[in-house]
C-alpha cells in the first residue's frame, strides 16, 4: 500500500509540473514575442499538449493547481477557436497574472508575524 501511495504522489507531481511547464511556455511565448500569430500559438499548444498527453490526468487537491488546470483547459480551447490572437494574448496574460498574484499572496506576510508590524 505504501508503494501505491508513492506512485500516486509521483504521478500527481509529474502532472502538476507538466501543467506548470505548459503554462510558462505559452505565457512566455505570448509575452516575449513581438508579433505572435495564431498559427504559431496553435503549434505551441499542440506541442505542449503532446507532452501533457503522455501523463494520465490526476485529481488535484490544491486550489492553485485546480485553477492552473482550468486555465490550461482554457488555453487549449483557444486553439480551436476563431478568436484573434490579440484577444487571446490579452486574456491569457491577464489570467496568468491573476493566478500568479493569488499564488504569491500565500507566500508573504504570514499571520504569526503580524505582531511585529509595529516595529517597521
């Protein structure tokens, strides 16, 4: 039973890392490219989707990872849509920024250190 749990944890971790890699690949392309095109976007999504399809979908428990997974599904749905690349870029970068803000908000300023605020 312990081996099965370790295998599930390893699969979950691999799936989460692939989701994060997918997210970073698409957002970096859209933010760094001067003139992104829909065809290149579709090709990037298809390439990342091939890597993601090698791992079975695993149920995620953390809210951050669930939000990331739904965001990836949104990116994939843009591949088949007729939405202009500028609208896709604006929406993806905005949503990515909100996702990163929510993740960073949990890292800083823990409640147990709030009693030291008066020293600053």
